[in-house]
C-alpha cells in the first residue's frame, strides 16, 4: 500500500530586511529624496536626518519624495520624515508629502510643524495695584462663597425641625458621636494640664504677696472666659476640622460629589449640614466639660501645694466666677465651632482630586482653623471690653 500522506515543505527563512538608505537626486530647483529599504527600528531606521542635509537646495524650491523602493516601515520612518521636514524648513524649501504612503502622510500631519521650545516665556510681574486688586477680589469672592454656604447651612438647620432638610439622621448621629463623646478624652487631658499649669504658675507668683488663695479665682476666671474655649477649639480644629476636610476632599477625588450633583442632591444639606451642625452642637458642651476639668486640674495642684482645704478652694472658686463668664465662653465656643466646620468644609470642596491633595486639604483646614480661632478671640476680647462684660 502506497502512503499518500502529504508532507509539508520546510518553511523558508524570511528574507533579511534591506537596510534603509536615502539619496538626494534632482537639481537644486526640483530636489527629490529617494528612499529605499525597510524603514523600521530593527533594521536601523532610527538614524536621524542631518540638519544640513538639504543645505544645497535652493530657497522656495519644493522637496518631493520617491518611496517606490520602500519595502516596509514603522514609527522610525515617521521620525525620519519629521527630521526631513525640519531640515527643509531650515533650508527654506517647501515640503511636499504627496509621494509618501497615505498612512504615513496622515501620521506625519499629526506632528507639529516645529519642535517645542525648551525655554519658558518670561512674563513680567503685574503692577502692584493690579495684584492688590486681584487679591482683594479673590478675598471678596471667597467671603461671599463662605457666607452663602453659612446661609444654606442655617436654612438647612431650620428645615431639620420640619424634617425637610434632606439630611440623614444617621449621618448626623455619626458626626455628633465623632465630634462629641469621641473627643472627651483628648479635650479632658488638654484642659486638665492647662488648668494645672495655670495653678502652678499662679501659686509661684501669688506666693510673693501671700495671696495664694486667689489662685482659685485665677484658674476659674481664666479657664471659663478664655483658656478652655480656645484650647477646646484648637483641639477640635486639629482633630475634627482636619477630618472634615480630608473626608470631603476624598469624596471629591472619588467623584462622589459629582455623582450627588448629577442626581440633583444638594451637597450643602446632604454632606455639609451634618458636619457643621454636629460640631456646632457639641463644641459648647465640650467647652463646659473642658472648663470643669481645667478647674479640677487647678484644684489638684493647689490643694497639693498650699495649705488650704479642698472645700475652701471650691468655695473660693464658686464665689469668684460669675455666671456671665460661662455664658461668654459658651457663646464664643459656638462661633468657634461654626468657623472651624465651615472653613474645613470649604477647604475640602476646593481641594484637588489626587491623593496628595487630601493631605494638603487637611493641613490647610487645621492651619486656617487655628489662626481663625485666635483672630476671632481677639475680636471677642475687644467686643467684651467695649460692652463692659
């Protein structure tokens, strides 16, 4: 029996790629660039065209191409043609791509006519008045934006009483827990140490005049009027204000804010209102708590360092602190909380969309919050002096 099974012929090796070559033919009035070979990266087609390769051409002449001998090409061919185009421009010649393959013409048309300049354009600084005007307009615009945000929050807080604010009570409860009970430890520790330091410094100075008993008045009035409100606000600016800015900037980077706007959900009532309302409710309570802890810190230091009974120290404290001192600090803490929350939310909404912008937003919120607290306290001190409080 004859076996008729067909046997495949051994494959022939691929012919080696021809080396790319070019020659400039024709006269100076009608130069022609003749290209042959395989213009690929593997065959060495990445060799640049010399910048003076067309220096002998006449100005206003047209450079044409003959690519009938080109057996293959890739991006190296386009790079070579772009170099030729630049050389033709330097020589004052017209570049005619009609002789090139159609696909090569389309790719070459995507490239710029000239390479990008490495030098940056130098701009003269704007006049002083123009810069001051720009900064003033920017500050006024930002002030208007924050004021509008505060009005929307106040309006949303009023609608909360009727249940039409668009805020989820779950979010409000979560923010209240984070801004209130979760901060009790750090607020208590800071105010205790501040009260203890005030009592120690006061004892050292008042002992020179045999007036150690007045250290109770010093600690009580200073903490109730100024220190506890400021220290609690600074702690909350670093703890809660930075967290607000980081959370909102993260939502901005994840396009969650954009999604809410697409669905027509107000960002001010859905995200900002729970944060601002929770901090505004919790900060005055934290101030009362911090003041009591600060007085207790002064009590511990004073009783352990001077010859006075604990009951006598407490009686002196209650007799020396008027109720208006607590009311004044309570009102200040509410305004501090509103400023911290508004500034943090605004910074978060202005942040970029990268991971680095989250940290930058948190840092800006903390810095703006602390500086704003000190500035507002100075304003309240002037107002209290003017009103005789």
